[in-house]
């Protein structure tokens, strides 16, 4: 049972979404740190779950976003010193990789919009992805990817563009390159963000937002089921988590 969670948010419009809902259903209190607004990372000691969201910045842009250094250090501390669940989304996957010694670079092609991700043989048998369909239709929004895995990391699913789509480390850390936090409300918010609309049209052509919104409607229940399964798998062995001082 998760009692208190910490979430790192990097943009106003990249909130915890479904994962925030799942934490609330557990009865957890979630503290959200808005790193892009200059909010400081608190002591990690009181928390028993770390959620790291996506963002438009890249992991190497420390000059433009100095808080990335502190965030990587916090993720490293969480992974090395605290035996508690970590969930990363998009940038949250890439930050986990580089914080633990992996590498991230520009992908050979951007992935924007709905695309297919396939579980590999390990993913089909792995406890973190148990119960998922072998082929998943997911929301992608990235132009960078993990190019070198950190020590101990396992790839559980890939796309035709990026190999590392679901990554696990041990039994406490799980991250996805795609956006499993997606909700209808989040997609509705994009209509009011000119930068997001420009990105979509650059990747998908004219009227991209309306086409994406239409594509999303039949996928929402499937995305919620997929994300709920991964969340449940991550926390299922932790009936009682007591943070260490």
C-alpha cells in the first residue's frame, strides 16, 4: 500500500494523469514538485513512491534547465538508497537511464501520435508486464531515446523506431517511453496550447490535433487498463511500505 508519493512535474501540461488517479485510489497523498517553476526537491525520506513525468526538454539541457542536475541526483539517490517503487513516463524514463549511467540521444526518427509497441520475450514473461497484451497501441511524443542502457536495466517492449519502450530495473523501477498517464481531459487541454499544436502539425501534418483527438477516443479505456496493470504490478508486492529515515 502506497501512503505518500512524490511526483516530479516538468511542464504545467504534463501532470500525473492516470497515475495520480491510481495513487489516490490507494489512499496515497501525492506531493507534486513543479521543477520548471523553480520548486525545490524535498527530502526523499518520507516518500514510498516516486513518479517522474514527461516534458519537452531533453535530459542533456542542463544549461537551459539547471534543475535537471538536482533531479538526476534525486533519482540516483532514490534508486541506490531506497528500495521503493519508481514510475517514469517519457522524460521520466530517460532521466532514470542517464541518472544510473546510461545514455540518451536523438532518435533516428521522432514518434508522435498513436503507434504500436510490442512486448519482447522477456516482457511476455516479466512480472512488471504480466497481464498486458503482447501488442499495445500507445501515445508517443518524443524525439530522443535511450541509446545505452544503465547497468541492470531490462527492455520489456520496443517499437519499430525506438528499442527502449518499457524498461525495468529490478523489481522497484518501471518506466515507459510512451505516455500511459493519458486522459481525455489532458488531450482536451492541448487544444489551448499553441506550441503543442505546432509540434503535432510538424510531425503529423495539417489538422493533426483533430485527427489525434478522434483517434484517442476508442483508445482511452485500453490505455487505462494497460497503465493500471503496470501500476498494479509495480506496487503489488508492497502491501506495507515504511519509509526509512
